[in-house]
């Protein structure tokens, strides 16, 4: 057994595992990351980077790099339905040309906007940031074969090129994905739906510009009897994935060699003349499940190890990134700053209800997509579209065209992205809320509302005021309170910002949206969520002490 100079071991170097390491490093906590594969998987799976994730990337310093690798916004804003790629559209959703109030709501809600960047590129930028930070060591080609919780420490047995060794650390974080085995060895069950379906993801390179140049789209849903599925543009140029349903009782991924996959792509495009370079094929199971608990002693689940959603909503990776941000600062507060271990229990109390809500939203999207030919009805609907009776085909085209616009919440769910409030009843099973109707709200548990302000002559977001610690923002009359708070106690970094002294709000919107007036204040946690508001009648210092001692709060 070897004691390592890192109090946290992270199992898995996917986006969520790397994000956990990056967040821990921001608070001065070292970690070791073990990944069983030899490097970043070049097969792009997730691609949606939603508003909240882009805000996190902004805080972590990689938003510009991710944006530079993202699909052109002109592509990302359009979703098409066709029979084949070469065919005429059955209908579309254009996120830019939607309802004006909805567009303005999204624009004013954040300094960042939802984008699409292939998961392998996101991972690369996270890895570069982790390595540049120098607080984590990443070991590829190393499998974690056993994790033993000793009560006051954790033993982690790994096997790699140097053979097998046992390491002792303080905490372990399982970021080993939906198929990782650690959750099962801990005896943590999953709650949710049975298997919803089995999919095959074909990653290929091809020049589809003859069909995409004049009418680009990020997603193209193809409804036909020969090769139905979903085409996703991963870079708007040559990188694509094609998702199709398979029946594991009758076939396996081995039944899809490159030659067959290339023919499937040609049939989906609607041409016999297309050079297709199939790079890889990956099966995956569609389900909507959430771990019954996110913690087992000193071991925590994050990302797909803790929750799995249908991709209808693009919430999987994004939920995991927020998991990492929530857990990371709490581990740091316990390890470095003397916070109560009970603080770590709030990770599950806060993040699991969000995952349950995201699973519900994704499930509803998946069910609703059947109306437009995606899912178990594909064969029947494709048959009607291809009917030799022109009247039948025309009627089905009209029906699909009318059914497409109501699918918009699937692709434009701002409230689902940033509107959740920790501790609120809104995520309970009997309290579904609108996925789209976001309104900024400055209450305990909510994400700090965004507002543009000026600091040293520069236009910045309220999110740019936050430090790797706690931030108190006060109205113009709160200078004394702000200065006193900044000097309180040891522990995580503290910053105080006085509107009118340290920053200005030329349009007056910032104090209004934060509800702090002349002498009010709002205390913001390290993860950008509100810990306390002056309307609560206590003090920021007492609220901070209660939080770090994990005083019970209704979840």
C-alpha cells in the first residue's frame, strides 16, 4: 500500500472526471485521475454544451477554446427533418427565428450561449487545462480494479503498465460512466425506467457539402424505410455521426463492418456516389435512470455513473459537469478548510433532484418525438411517406410538418439548463415545471442571475465577479458589511463587491435583478449558486457558517 500525495482519486478521465480534477485544483486540492483507455476517445458522442456548462467553462478559462472548436452558430440553430439528406425538408425548427420573447430571454439570461462542440474536443480542452494547472496527475491505460472504503480513508487498487499497486487516499470519485462497474460494486441501485432502446453510433468522415452547404443544420432526422436515423454534424465540415436503432437480440456491432456502415450512410444521404470513411462504431443503451444514492461513505458518483438520460435534450454531459462543480468545492472545503463532512451529503441532496428532473424532461422529449417519426413508429410513418398513393404521402408530410414546431422545447429548454433551484420543491415528481420559461430569480439555491456591469471600464458579467470561494455582492450602502465579511475567519477565499464602489450598473438592472437595493446583499457560493440573501434576516457570516456545517435544509 502506498500513500499518495493527493487526497482525491478520480476514476475516469472523461469530461466529468477531468472537470472534477480541474475544479479541485482551483481550490488547491491535488488529485490523481485513472483512465482505463489509452487516451481521449476520438469517437464523438455528446456534443451539446448548454448555457450553464458554457458559464462553467467561462469560469474555468476554457470557454473561448471550446467556442472556437464549436459548430458555426448558423448550423447549431437549425434542426431538420427529411426523408433522406438529399430530399426536401419535411419541416424544421430554427432556434434563431423563434418567438421573440423566447429569444430575448435567452440572450439576456447569460453572457454565454448554448453551443455544439464534439465531446472529444471538449475533453481535450479540459485535459489541457488540468495539465496546465498542475494540480492533478492523469494516468491513461490504468484500470481501477478495486476500491475499499476503510472509514477514515480509501484504498484504491489499480493495474497498468507498471503492474498492480494499492494506493491510499482520502476520497474517491467514480466518473467511470454508465457502464463503469464501481457503482455496482458499491451496491448502489439505479432508479428509473427500463431500457428504452438500443442504438448504434457510426462515426464517419465524408464531404456532405453538396447537401448541407445551402441548408446547414446541426441535426437532421431522417425518416425512411432503408436507413432511418439521426445525422449529427460534429464540426460542420467532415466529421459526422449517424445514430440508428439496432435489435441486440438479432444483431450485434460486429454485424456492422465499415463496408456495411458506409452503405447505410449512403442510403441515409440518398446517393450511391459518396466516399465514406467510417472511423468507429459504438453501441449504446437508451435509458433514464438515477442512482438511488450519490454517496457511499468516502466514495461519490458523478456524471453518467450517477445518472443516465435519453439524449433527447442534450443534458447528460452537461449535468455531469455541474455535478463536478458542486462536489469539487465541497470536497475542498472539507479537506482544506475544516468544513463538516456533512457538507458532502448536500451534494446528493442538491444534484440528485436536478438529475431526476432532467431524466423526466428527456423522457418526455423522447416520447413526444414519436409524433414526428422518431422511435417505434418510424417504420409505419416511413411507409406512409413512401406510399405509392400520392394522397397518403402528402397527408403524412402535412401531419409531420404540423407536429414539428411543438418539439421546440426539446431543443430550447433554457429553464432546464439554468433555472433549477437547490432545495426547492420544483424538482419533485409531482411538480413539473416549464422547460423553457426561465425568469431570473435571486433566492437561496438559485444560480446567481447574470447582469452586465462595468468594472474598471470593462463590461463584465456578474458571473465574472466570482472567485474560487465565496463572494458577497452588496448595494451602494453595504460597504461596511462587505469589508467586514471579507475579513472574516480562515477558509476559502472571500471577495466582497460593492455596487457603486467596485463596479457600476449603468442601466440599474444588476441591483434590481439581485433584489439588493441600496443596502441589501447576496452571498454567492463557489459554484455560482446563492447561499444567502439579505432578505432572510440573518448575516452572511452566519449563513456561511451554517452552510459549511451543513445545517439541515429541506431538499
